[in-house]
C-alpha cells in the first residue's frame, strides 16, 4: 500500500504567505496597537446600518434569543427578513461569538470581520485561478496577481467595506466557480463538486445583499452552461442547475423565506423602471486608467497593470479568456443602466433584474472578470516565452496603452497650466498612471526578452501591488485617522440617555436628529425612523414625507422629538439640549403624546391603504378619537368617556407584549405597532383577528370588561425556513464527511 503526497507545494505555500503579508500591510492601520497610528472605517452606512444592526444581533443572541423582530427602528420591522441584517450569516455569528469572549460588541469587531473577508477572498481567488491554469506555465504567478487585483482593486477596496453586505455577499464567487470547474474537469461530470458551489452560493445569499447574490447566481448558470456545452447532455446542465439552486436555497431558506415575504410589504415594491435604471455615466470609463477623477470611488479600476494583463488574458486565455471577457462586456453594458440599451434589453429578459436598482453594482462582475483575466494573461504571457510573434504583439499593445495614457496626461497638463487649483489632483493621478504604464512597458520588454522569467514576473507582481496599494490603501473616502473606540460610543450619549431614563411605559422617539441612522437598535430606543432601505410601505407613507411630522408622532406614539427647532408645531417642552453631527439639537418632550395603546369607539372605513392615507391628511380628521379600518367592525360600538376605560402595556419584548384592558363598553384597541404577517393576538388566551388600522398599524376589537391581550410574533415563513435550512446544512455536512472519508481511504492506497 502506498501513500500519496497531499502536502501543499512549497510555491503555493509561499504565495499564500505573500497574500497574508500583503493583507496585513493593506490594513495595518486597523491592526496596529499604537493609538496614534490607528485608523478606522468612516461613519455612515458601516456604523449607522451594520454596526448598529450587529449590536442588536449581539444583544439578542448573547441573551439566548433569536432576533426575529426589531421594534427599535422604522417604527418596527421584521429583523429576520431585513436582508442586510444577515441574521444567520455564519461569519457574523462567529464575530458575535468572538466579541462575547473579548469584552463585548465593538466598532472594531465588525472592522475585523470585514478585513478577514478580504483575506479569505484573496485566498479563494488565488485558488480559483490556480485551478483554471493548473497545467500552464506561470499558474502560480497568475493566481497571485489575480488575487491581488481582485482583493485590492477599486471595487472591493472602495464602497463595499462601508456597505458590508456588498463585500460579504460577493467574496464567495471564486469558491462557487471552483465547484463547477472541478465538476466539469473530466469526461464524466462529477456532481459531488456542486456541493461546494451550492454551499458558496447559499453563504452569499445569507450575507445580505440580494442584488450581488443575484449577479453571482446568473454568472454561475452561465458558467455551468459554458462548461457543459458540447461536452455533456442538456439533462446534466438542467439537473446541475436545479441541484445548485436547491442547495443554495436550502442553506439560506431561514432568511430567504421571511425576506421574500417582507419584500411584498416594503416601500420598494412600487419602484418604477426609471427609479431602477441608474448606472455609470459613460465618462466613468476613464477611471479604468485614471482613478478617482470622476467620482469618490472607482469600482472599475483594476490598475493599469491589471487592465493590460486582462487584455492579454482575453487574447491568450484560451476558451476561459473568451468566457470571462464576454462576462465583463455584458456586465459593463448593464452597469451603465438606462444610459445604454443593454439594461432595457436585459430588464425584460432576465428574471429578477426588475427587483433591483443601482445597476452600477454590476461592477462586481466586471472587477472579478478582469482579475481572473489578468491571471490568465500572466499564464498566457509566460507560456508564450518562445513565440517571438506573440511577444512582439504584447509589447506593441502595451506601447499603445502607454501612448494613450501619456497622451491623456499631456492634455490634462495643458489644462492644469490654466487651472492649477482645480486640476491639481487630476494631474497627479494622470502622471501616476503614466509612470505605471511606462514601468509596465519596461517590465514587459524585459520579460519578453529574458530566458529566466522569475525576476521580471516578480517585479510585475510588485508593480501591481505598488499601483493598487498606492491608490486604494488608507483612502480618505473610507478611513478616518481615528481609533475605532472614538468613532462610535457603545453606551448611550447624553441626548439618548435622557430618553432612556424615562421608564414610564412604552413610547417612541423621532430620532431624525440627535439619535440618527439605526442607532435606535444600538441603544434600544424605540425610534420611528431609521436608514434600513427596506421600510414597511404603510409606515413609510406616514413617517417619511416630512421631517417635522406631528401626524406620525401621533400615530406612532412619539413622546420625544429631537429637533433644532426651539418650538414645535405641537405643544412641548425642551428637556435638554446638546450637539449632534449637524450642530445644536434640542430634545422636546411632547405635552400630550398619544399612548402606545389607546381605546376608541369611532371608526372610519377606508378599503385601501391609499384611501386611509388620504383621510389621515384631511385637516378635519382627528386620529386620536377615530380609528381608520379596512372594514366595518363586527362589534357594536357606543361612545364612553375616555377616563372610564384603561389600556396599559404591562410587559414589552421585541417579539411579544402584553396589554391589560378595562373598558365599560365595546371598543377598538388602536396600537402604535405596524401591521405585518406573522403577528398573532389573543384576548384572554383566545385567538383574535388583528385589524389593519390607518393603513399601517394594528387594532383589535375589544368586548366590554377586563381583558388581557397578548401580541406575539411567530412567522410561519421563519419556521419553515428553519426546517429547510437545518435539513440542508445537516445533509451537506453528512455528504461532505462521507466524501472526505472516501478520499482519505483512496489517498492511502
């Protein structure tokens, strides 16, 4: 019996070590213990959305609770269904577990999660390009350079670290593609590798950015079709597609099913074609060679070196080069949105595209395709070391690229002579790109004239690092020269603490000023506002039109409003004042706020949310005394004196709250809580139907007498999703273990 050598080759180990060291260098200011050298990710979506939601996850999970509902933002939302919350994304659960052992949730915990995703992505991209070029000269160098371009190019180092769901949903592309590549490597299709593809795609869907995962899903279907065409029967393609779809859907079902349910009830459901057609202007193509001169971020930038190598990859990358080149071109056309004819064509052809706005996010596919092409280009360049004709064409192509970049720099320089203040930074970038192109030309000349390729290709990799790190490392668009502990306090600031100190019942605040973003979830303050992009449609119609909104304050039981106004349109007193990011802000306590639960006997009927909203804005309508319902109530209502009836919340938790009621007559219980599927109500332990009130909120028919009302959130979509995900995860685990055991026995033969 012989034992096969399964050790990692020394060259691959050195490449992995190099990628780890480059990662440490790129993010060194996030890792350094020296406070004066530390940097941190800028506040914005990262802090206001992801750190805040992560804190809520941390608080609930460490208490042994599943965060199904979040009452602290947007007037209340189904947290499990908000895709960007990524409630069950495994790396987020790992971050939460590690944070619980290291002092609690922090800004830096999520920064570290971001950085480790970049490292993992670079290693997976290296593995993908190594497998694509396995039998070719220069495979290791191709994998290394592709990984550097993918991880530190303009796309992944730009907006995604701040919009974390974009990054985390996108990094799984290399692993998913490897599964299809290995499954189709031999004459007989090996379906076992599709477990890897389904697993990676499922993780992408769990990560919380459906548009990116949709791009990845479409890419995988195309790649499977490309690898199957002319080699396998159509049944294998269809069956493999279904298998990948079932695996990924099963893995993510615990979030996907509630998410699909939520989507039908959000304000985004009515987005028009025009609202979804935004994309890159054509001028952004300039940022392929001159980054940062047209916009704050340059997602199309892979470096002059990367662009040149990608063009070589299209030419010398064989069939794979053609495939990834076509993907890059299609994605580029889509990224222009309605500025080109590609988007309207695909809008009507591709299932799912009409659900997404921001078509410039197709840069995700462009950046990945160009990185892979660059790796193929390195392999093709080194493989053609003895073909003088090919090498001459490469040198000429790089010379042409150098000429174009230098010509552009000359034009910019001529304009700079007359507008030095306005064009200084643009001139800097153009000169830098010209110098990189010149260095690339010299390296290519040297590389194509040397028999020993190791030193020049090493310098080619070094030039790639120098170029991308010089542009993208520690950029002012992403990082502040501030320690993460100074970015955001995990304890409530004075303006928020003043609200938390009020323990008298359940109430909301208007946190447009003073609280901000999704910090209601961070500090556990019930805020009727928030920045989560998925806002329930009914509450959105009431809350968002006006920043000073007495109607919304009334309906959503707002007791405190933050504002720079000295006097509000309703009677109030200023409790305290302070500073927020916009300046001076006052904390107003409303003199007569509507209670969270309220008994009324007058009903107006509006059979749609639109009619209810129109009636609410009638100046003669009083929402305090009259509730708007979709249909006439089933109980008879007689007026009574409000002081003779009481309704009080005696226990309030995110997924359940209890109300004690004493009413002399039949009444309608109006509750400042969103109406949403999955909520159930009981009156004295007897199920009761929840009525839709004001086109957004909840109400109950209450018979005369003393009653205990219980509201609970127990969505069927979540329960079904849990069962499907558990079945899929356990099934994949058993199959993976079986394959590993079989392979280990085979290796030992």
